[in-house]
């Protein structure tokens, strides 16, 4: 059995408004929970209460997700700033050295 090797390099991952997306999804799960709460009796009569609790769990996990992606974005920004600072320091050091003498 031959090992599969990719024919081309994988593309860079897409970065988008991750915090906004997770926040929107969390709000949606919580709104769905609130819409279903008044009908809890109906869900209970039909053995479908898991629908209500699934929405609440989605909202709770979304809160964890918001915390996580905010920390991730902050870490990415810190790393980018550190890289820029390091690159600026290296280029300034090269400029200060002056022309090389034989």
C-alpha cells in the first residue's frame, strides 16, 4: 500500500472575525433557549426537554468559546507585535553597523 503524498502545499488558514462569529452563535443559542422556556411543558409532554437543555448547553459552551478566542486573538496580536519589534531592532542594528570595511 503506497503512502499518499499531497501534490501541492496546503493553503494558509482563513482568518476572519472569529470573536464576532462565536459571540453571534452564543447569542443565537441563548435566544433559542429563551424562546423554548415558555413551552417547557409541551417539550416535557413530548419527551423533548433535551432541546431546551441543548440550547442552554450551547450558550454555556459558547461563553467558554468567547473566552478562548479572545485569549487566542490577544496572543496572536502579542506575537505579531513582538515580531515587528524584533524585526525593527534587527534592522536598526544593521543600519548602525555602517558599511563593511575590508
